[in-house]
C-alpha cells in the first residue's frame, strides 16, 4: 500500500491540495505499467465534493476524518456512500453497524486513538 498525503501533515480539517490528484494518477500509472494492483490510500481533506475525483485518479482507499466525524457522522457517512455506484437504500445504515469488521463494498472508517475526542 502507498499512502499519499493530500494535506500538510499535522492536524485535521485541512483543505485538500488539488495537485495531489496528479500524484495519484502518476502513481497508479506506474503501478499499472509494472503489473501491480497495489492499494493507493489518500489521507487528508477528503470530502463528499472531491472523493469521486480522488477515486477516479486511481486511489482505492480513502481516509475521511473531519468530513465524516464533524457534526452528524451517520448523515455524513450516508452522503459519502450515496456517491458510490451500486449503493442501495439502507446500505449506509448497514455499513455503520459493522463496527471494526470490514463490510463488503466501499467503506469509510477512521481509526481513532484510545481516549480521543471526536
């Protein structure tokens, strides 16, 4: 797995750095040319407004912290899941009920350190 940071590391809630999309495209191209199906994870500034662009660029694992956990996490998660093709009514509720087990299909989750406040 490759991790591409799409913000300046340090604190949550930052805006996505747009030129990161070109980095994702280039890395995906290099992996494809090498015949590798390695995961590309993108962390930072992911939102419902840009997640499709990030996935279309070649990422297949996303980290969405503030975009999910700020305000109503369930509603925010539903908004993200509605973006993905094939998402049916009720899948967001089902995905939210999995806890730490990974449900099938596109999933958003964030590991939160013990004692952290959301």
